[in-house]
């Protein structure tokens, strides 16, 4: 099987099967990355992410994880889009805003099961920078160095940010939950989340 | 351990195919159930809508996808969606199919090729088109409400207008599908604010505070939308429409529409209309200006009346005085009909001529004539035929004529008659509303000192008295009197009569008696029915202060005049007869009371049949009298009929309860259980009507105590 880089180069050379292959490999994670924050009208952003990735293939040069590279482009696209459509003027202030603050309508398809509904609400209220690292770590099972590439910060900063993000999530859940049974379920879910992250 | 990774839903599949198509030039079909998805038509907060294809029925459809919300079972969501599918109406998008995939609920609907109401407004539609679209959308909403379905998010984006101009309301009830789960999880108002159940700006205040919406919320949203359609701006919370100017295509928004919208926008939901229907009626002109009528046969008769009505002469302001109010009849029409109204037979002719005249005038765009014809018809139907529904229909026709180019000069008369109709039908608030409109027009168009304006003021004063606003009544009478010249005897008589009634209500008996005596003297010059009424009122006053013999004498004289003037079977005698019967009852003249009440009943039955609303009053009285004369069974019979009629015709709760209490008293000696049932029903009626039920509960207690 060809490496991601080989497929990327084939695409650059005009091979549409290669394009299809790359999309096949990475569409789902990129799609949920955008949908969980912006909603369903994201095909344009997904497309541009993939296109950017082809155009800037030289930056990648086959080093490191292709996935992190692709996600770093998506990350950039996300904030670009938010800057263009929201009132926050600079990157830093954007990252501290939550999905709630931004007033987007994140897709309800992201979280389906009953136990995790509160988790979704809590995630929606966390600052973007926390949410991004939590999702990359838990959904995409990325390591700290990989996340570092995506977000553009050092790996140690990723770890401390993750730990702050978990704490923030825990306290959000506590403030949001409605009844003790729910709370138990959420904390259990949190336990699973933290379990996964601890094994990082 | 189950991981929290989002599933791949249909929307994701569609997104993937789009990206593949754009970047790799290939695409697979995305299917939901048996339907193939095509172009994405829109993304809303609730879900995504695609154009789709039904391969079985070979037709294009719209497919809406809603993610299965986290805390609701698919079955619950399906149930909600099925409720929406129950609504079958030309103005509601038809639902063809419903289903559930692993990840979403999908709804397959009629595909409407067209634009949203918002987009349509950019095409600068005409006033009539705007009204039509609003009305049709309202009808769709109304149909849903009848099936118990609430829209929750009505706004111009949720109304589609097809290329043929058909109007469809879409996205019903969908806000409810995601609402409950958010309210459960957070239970806080701010969660509602940020979620998609109801677009802020169109959402009713109670909804923004976090309550579950209902049909009254839809009404609010519809009114905001209507305001936007007519004024081009969404009304903000404390703004009335008088502060806004309508868009150029609209020009002037008729007062009744504006008032109707303002009512629908009240913060307090219970202050709005109970249902959309009356609100939509305010928009319903009922008159298609393009309708043409060929009236060859009638034309010969009509020529004369049309000529007279369109003649240059401005009819003199005028009413002839009658006790229940002052009629405003276009004198030309009255002249035309000759003094024909005084005899029942010619009332029919008058009706026939005018009812035929109206559509001709309408189709010839003779709006002023049409308005006057309608105004007269309101009068005839109300005063002569006691047919409030028919009168109301003609009020609407009159309003249509006004809107189509009638003169505001004529509006006062129309609304005056409309108000008088409602007042005598017992709808005091509706009557007041019309009378105030009439006054506004009269004062505006003719000036406050004008005779018509004064007449309207006096009718309002009458209403104030009826509703217990004595101070307001007095102020109004003073103001009115200031405008009345000495020569206007009829008006002055009216003022005096009202003052006398006011004094009586204020328990200033000495002054009241002097005032009534003055009115009687005054009326002796005119004689006839005005005198009869004056005597009836005087008799009542005398009875209250205990001058029994004098009261009797006045009653008797009044009765004699009625017999002389109207003859034994005239419907016009019913009201004075009832007054006299009541008066005799108070005086203890039970036999006479019974005779008069029976006469009233007989006249009403022979004229209108056994089911007429007005029978309730005399039957109540007959019951009371029978009870006084120790005939409980006959009393019960009469009272039961009265109760049935009151309920049938939607009488005011106070009246129905009063009759029920009398019935309870009558039944007490026959069957305690039935008596108790009647008394308890009285309590229920009062409480449902928001009235004080202490007295009724006392009756219940009394009956329960004695076995």
C-alpha cells in the first residue's frame, strides 16, 4: 500500500484516483473536525483543506505524520474562517472563545448517545483551544507531539493544556448537570475520557 | 469501552460525495431509505434539506434530515414527525414519508420549487398579494393548530411561495424535536436562547423565557412576520405600528388590521386572540375587486337607487332616536326606501335592494356607495332582523369597501353600526372596540362637535354605564353635552336619559327621579317608542325607591303606548316588554310580569323559532315569576330552556350562572341532586369565566346542608 505522501504526490501529478484515495482515507476525521464546531455547511472548508494540502505538499516533504499535517491545515482553515465571519480580530482571542460564544450551530450528529449529551454541551462551552486538544486526543487518538504539530505549540504545552482542558471539562460537567444519576454517568464517561488520555 | 466517536451519518456521506465530486471528479449516490439525494437545498439549525428522487413513484421530493438528538429515542421523534404529517392542508407542505436511519430521522416531503417569503418580498409584491400570502400562511398555521400541531418557529424563511404563487408553511414542529432535550439537560433560559428552537426576533416573549411554546406563540410569530411584510421592519418590543410607515406598495394599513396585529403581539399570551381565525378574518376582505356581476334582471330597479346614492348631494347627518342607540343611516338610502322600514314587509324590500346594490357598486368600484349600502345593511340586519351574524358579515363587507377606496368619512357610520350590533348582542368589548374606532374616525374626519361624533360618544357613555365605569360615563356626557346645540332635541333627550340612568346607578335617587321625570316630559312631545322607554326607565327608578303605585302607573302607560304604536306582535315590543316584565316582577306584580314575559316569548318564537338567543331573558323571568308563585316545576322548565339557550348561544358567564342559580332554587324542592348539580355548574361557569363565584358557592352550601 502506498504511503500517504506517495498518494499525495500522485494527486499533485493529476491522478484523480489518488485524490479519491486520499479523500477516502481522511475524509471522516476532517469532516467531524469542522462539523463539531461549525455545523453542516462545511463542504467548502473540507475541500479547501484537501486542496491546500496538495498545493503545499512541499511543506510536508514526507516527514512526520501526514495526518497531523492535514489537521494543521484544517486547524488553520478553521480559524481563518472564524476570523472572517466572526467579530474576533485576532487568533488569540478566538481560541479563548467557545462554540457557544461564537454562536455557531454545531452539528447534532456529532454526539448521539444519551449518556454523552451533557458531554457535548460541556464541550460546546469550553474555549476552542481546550476543545480542539480534547477532540484530537480522544477522537483522533493523537499523541502530544502530533497535536503539537496541528496546533502549532510545543508538546509540553500540549500536555499542560490537555490537563487544564480535562479540569475545565470536569468543572463544566459539574455546573451543567441536572441530576445525580446523570452526573454519575457523565463522570463515568469522563473517567473513560481521562482514562484514554492518561494512557497517552 | 464505548468510544465517543461520532458516527457517519447521511449528511457526512453527502458531504463526502460532494468533496469527491469536486476534487476527484467522481461521485456515488447517497441514499436515504429508497430515496436518492441530490442537490442540497438548505442548511438550517434543525437539519439539512436535500432535493431527492423517489424511484418508486418516480417523482422529485424534498428530504429533510434531522440528526437523532442525544436524549430522545427515535420513536419519540418519529411520533412528533408523524403528528406533523397529520396536517393536510393546501398551505402546508405535504409529508410523504418518514423514516429513521442509524443516525438520522428523515422526512420526505413535497418539493416546492419557489422561493421563501423573504426572497419573495424582494420582488416588491402588491398590497393585496401581501395580504393574500399572509392569510394563506395563516391558514396553514390554523390548520395545524386544529390538529394540535404547533409550529414553534414561524417566520418568513419558513414560508415558501411556489412559482405559481401557492403558499406553503414548512418546518412545522421541528423546533420541538430538539427543544425538549436541551431544556432537560440545562433547564436554563440561556440554553434556549442559543439553541435552535425558535428564531429570536420572531419568538414570543414567553418562549424566550424558556417556556414550551404553543399556538399563541405561533400567533405572535405570525404577527411579527405580518408586520415585516407590511411595514418592512420587524417590530421591536415596545413599538406600535403607528410609529412605523408601511412599505410603499402597501400605502395605508387599515386600522382594523393594525389593531389586530397589535393584539396578536401582546406580551401576555392570554391577551392575544384565542385562535388565529379572527386575526385572519381581519385580513380577509372578502371582496375580489375583479369580480363582475351581471344583474340584468335587477338592473332596472337598481338604476334608480344607484343614481340617487351617487347623486351629488351630501346626505344630512341625522339619526332618529331610538332607545338602544342612535341609528346612522344614510338618509339618501332611507329616503329612497321611503318610510318603508316602519313596516316589516318593506324591510325585506330594503334588504333586497341594498344587498343587490352592494355587489354592483363593488364591481363598479363605487366604493362610497358600497360602503354606505353595507352600513345600512348592518343596521337593518341588526335592528330589524336581530341577526347579529348577518350584521357582522356586512360589517366585513363594509370594511372591504373602505379598503378598496371608500372614504374615511363613511367609516364612522359603519363602525358605529357594528358597535351597536355587538353591544346589543352582548359582546360589550367588541362593541366598545368598534365604537371607539367610529369615534376616532368621526372626530378625525368630521370634527369632535359633529353630530355623528356626539352620537357615538353617547353610545360609548351608554356602554360605560353598562360596564360600570360611572366616572368615565359622566365625563363623556359632560363633554358631549358641550357640543350639542339646543335645537338637537333628540340628542339632548338622550343625554338626559343617560344622566338619569347614571344617577340611578350612583344611588342618587332623588336626582335620578327628577331626571327621569324630565326625560318623560321631554319625550311626550315625540311620543311613541322613545316615550315608552322613558316611562319604563322611570318606572324602574320609582320601583327602586319604593313608590310602588307610581311605578305601576308608569309601567302601564308605557305598555299602552307599545300596544298602540307597535301592535301586539311587533318584534320591537320585545325589549320594552321585557323591561316592563322585570319591573313588575320587582314590584311584586307577578301576574302582570308573567303576562308580559309570555308575550315576549310568544313574539320571539313566532318570529324566530324556538331557538333564538333572545328567548333566554324572558324565559329566565318567567321562571323567576313561576317560582314566586310557588310553581317550581314550571319554573324549572322555563329556566332549563333558558340555560340551554344561553349555553347554545355563548352567553356571558354571569348571565348563564345567574339562570343556573335560579334553576337550582327551583329544583331545590323537586330534587336536591339536580339542584346541587345546577348550582355546581353555576360555580364552574363563573370560575371558568374568571368571575367571583362566592355567591354561587353559597347556594351550593345551602343546598348541601338541607337534605
